[in-house]
C-alpha cells in the first residue's frame, strides 16, 4: 500500500513539474526582416572547383518564412563561370532549416537545398550539376553567416535566451525561440 502511494505521489509531482515547465516557458521572436538585415551585412561568397568552374553569390539571398514545413524559403541569383566564357546568371529558389549554435549564441540556416534553377542559357543536361553547385554554395555561405545572434546587451528576454534556450522553430513570418528554466 505504501508503495502504491509513493508511485501516485511521484506521478503527481512529475505531472506538476511538467505542467510548470510549460507555464514557465517564454518565447523570444525575431522576424523575417531581422534575418534579412543580418544577411544584408554579409560579404559575397565564391566557390571554385579546380579552376574549371566558379560559383559566386554576389548579393545576399532573400529569405521568406512563409512555408508550412518549418523551413525557410531562399531565393537568390548566382554567377556560374567557366574559363573563357562570360558568366552565366542563374536564379534559384530553395529551402533551408534552422539550427542554434550554443557556443556562438547564434542561429544559422542549415541543410539548404536548391529546388529550382532558372537560366535561359543553361543546358538541360547541366542542370543537375548546377543544382549541386548552388546547394554547396548555399551551405557554405550559411555555415559562416548567422541570421541572428543573441546579444549580451540585448533585451532581458534575449539575455535569458543565451542560457535558457529550449527549442527553436520557424513559423509564418518569424522565428520563435522557446526559453525554459527546466
């Protein structure tokens, strides 16, 4: 009988702790515009493939947080250059996930994938190689460019997020970081 009471008491305490965890949660939100502003401060990116092919992203990608899959939409233009040929401008769209790096206290887009390419002069048989080159360029670009950094001198919520971040998700038009002490 005592064991049964202890089990019921432990279950009640755990249920109360889990309800309190949701109650104590707070959210820090940053917008699509804030992400775009952070990317606007980024420098151009270029990858060279053994001198045979160079892929350049001269302007920051445009980001949209309007998908229903929890990923950011990415759109940009790149220049694809081969020796002796004028640059080929390729417009593309893709998607990227979001990750938080606790060491840098920063959010990064990750696992970018180029979904579609558009270039009038791009031969059909070159499309898979171009899509791979664009995907690699995006991943390399986002690896070093935080889209948001939690500042030590930021709002009280932002300061708390540096230590209490529980999870992060993309919602329509914004990124939501969930803080919880438990």
